[in-house]
């Protein structure tokens, strides 16, 4: 999946967390969480920069010797990398707390735990985005090289990338809209959470039926067939 698609998948999965933060009046935290998640979710594909001959680094004679050759969808697409990014996020957030305590509005420990969680899940959201392509991922290698793949679409499929980015954007807008509805006091917190959850699930289901109902994604059936035959 390309960057746009990954950002979309992350917005889709992040929206309920954001909504929870927003209706509990953790506005700054919600804003911070969005930025953090969108940044972290693009990090796994940093491995593309380290592939042989793929970057200027590898083409520069002296520098080339010091640049490691990392396989694409290798170590940066694992649970270990997710943990590393979670830890770094928690570190950055701790720094932020020391720098300016006032802006957080969330108990310190919760803020740090949330930051770890966001860094961690944002990388996993990226990994999920790559899992739905035929090539799949090896999420716990080198412990196990088991390949996980539920092929829905080829990574480069334009419709799939557009679909996820548009759906992510729509759900993000929907989350903001629902927050405004809550703040102008149409519903109690419990009511708005139930309404939000119900509509969120419905939007997701309708869009997925629309996309999967016709062969818009691509010929992944071919890959599934090949997998079955290999068994
Ligand atoms: Zn990737």
C-alpha cells in the first residue's frame, strides 16, 4: 500500500480513539494523538530508503559502505519496530510534559501510556495495511517467518489506495462533526458515543460492501487461488 492508503487506514482505525478523547474534553491530546499517529504510521516504509540502489545513499561510493541494506517489509514491519516507535513516542511525550505541563490536560502517566500505545498501534495499522496485499508481512520475524496475508488488493492498486484515503478522511470529518454535535449539547456523552459507534460501523460496512461487491480492488482471487493450490 502507498502512503495515502496507509494514512487512510490509520485515520479509519484512529477515529474512534480520537472521538473518545474529544468527548472527554482532552482536546489537545486528541490533536497531538492525530499528529503522532499520522507521523508514526508512515515510518515503516522508511526501509525503502535503505534498499540497495534505491537511494542516493547507495549510489554514493564512500557512504554506501556504511548504509545497511534493509529488506522492504522486513524489520520495520514487525511488532518489534512497533514497540520501538511506541517507546520513542513515549519519550517525546515525556519531554513535552517537562517542557510544558499545562497543555496536556490528562494525568501524566495516562498521557505517556497513551503516547506509547499510539506509536505502537500506528505502526501496527501500517502493517495491517500491508497485510491486505498478496505479498503480506512477517510480523514477528526473526522469531518466526510465518507470512500473514489476507489479499484484498495489490499494494499499488489505485482504487484501493484512493478508497482507503477517502474513507479515512470521511470518517475523520465525521468524527469532528460528531464532536461539534456533542458540544452544542444535543446528546449526553453516553448517547453520543452509542450514536457515533453505530454510525461509524454502518459507514464502514456500507463502504466495504460497495468496494468489495464489485471487482474494484483487483484480481487478488488469483493470488488466493495460487495459495490454496500450494497447500
Ligand atoms: Zn509498508
